[in-house]
């Protein structure tokens, strides 16, 4: 049996050789100390999410009241939890205020345009919160790794996008960028789970399988992206997402903390009296009700 000192020495040597892994190990140690290494129970998750949903509705009403413009980007590897997080954010709010944008592959016409051109029309107007499920950062990630663009195009993108984001922020948009960080082990578990789950099979495309095999190419692409686009006016916020429930709650809590809001003024709601039937008589029309199987 190795002593605690021997284990610590071994970990310190590993830290010197692999700082990224050492950071991950330190985070895991901290999680064990705080009890956060165990998955969050469904009952506790639902309780916290309900309270955050109330706050999201308040944010929604304040956004309409003050004409705020909010743009939220979600990026990360396949299986990092972007879709589930977006669903958790939007399931109790109005789709006319919270708009989700998930663009398909570009058409031939769009390929001939300036790269960011097809994203610009989706940016928020007053009173809107736009959520991008993947965004213009496709160029720095999947397009680069899978060879859909040249290195010169990537270089131009990485040098130009901070200026464009500065212009977006200067126009009054609150721009929030989130990177969901999933471990190799957890990504493998989630993708394998999709293979035999009829509800999730649509999430596993041939492109996902190819990208899965290129873990370190994506790591290098992510690192380059952060070096040039993590700026004071549009910083990247990273989220450990191996525990999807905790990640969703932490993201929603963080979003609420990044946008100043309060309860919007509104009149007290009182249901009016219904009209009397008068001469109306219930119809005997044979409505075609669906079978009541449940």
C-alpha cells in the first residue's frame, strides 16, 4: 500500500509534466472534499431548477421592459451537454423572447458569403435573448478539425472575430460565451448511450463519430481559439459538465448573475367574469376525439 505522501509526490510529478491534467485532478479532489463528486439527486435538482426558472421569467420580463439585447453562445465537444442546458434554460420561458438558433450546414450560396454573414441576421433586437446552439465558432472548431476550411481561413477568423464581437458589444448587446468541458470518459459514456437509445440516435451522426476519434485535434483547436478570442469585452466562461444537472444549474445561475435585472412592473392579474350563455346551446356535433389510450 502506498502512503499518502507517496501518492502526493506522484501527483506532483504528474502535475509538472501535465498541467492540464493536474488541474483536472485538483478539481476532482476538491469535488470529493465538498461532496460534489456524486451526481446531484433528481429531487434536489428539480427544486433548484424550479427556483431558477422563476428568476429566468423575471429576466425575460425585465428584458422586454427595458429593451435589453442578450446573445448567449454555447460551444463544446459533442456530448458536452449543450442541448440539455439550452432546454433547461428555455422550457419555462417564452420562445418569442428566448430564441434558439441552431443553424444547419451552410448552403453553397452561404459558403460564398463573408463567413459571419449568415449569423448576423439572428443577433438579438431589443427585448430578445438569443441562444446559439453552436455559433460562428464552428470555424475555429469543427470546420478546422474536419478540414472544411483552410488554415488561412481559420487564421483570418481568429484575428477578425474579436473585432466583430467588440462591435456587437459596443452596439449594446450583452454577449455571453460558454464552453462546456466534458471529460474523455464521460463523452464516451454519453455517445455509447446514444447508440442503443431510440430517443437519442438522431444525435449520433457520422460526423460525430469522426470527431470523436480526433479528441486532441479538438483540444488544440480549442486552445488556439481561447488564446485569441478570450477577451475582456467577450470572455469565455468554462463549465465542467460531467455532471449535467450541476452544470445546467451553474450555467443558469451564472447567466442570471451576468445580466442586471429586477422584477418588472406589472398590474395585478384578476380573472374577469365569464359571459353568460345567453341563447347558446351545447352542440351535438360529432367531434372526432382521439383515442384515450392513457
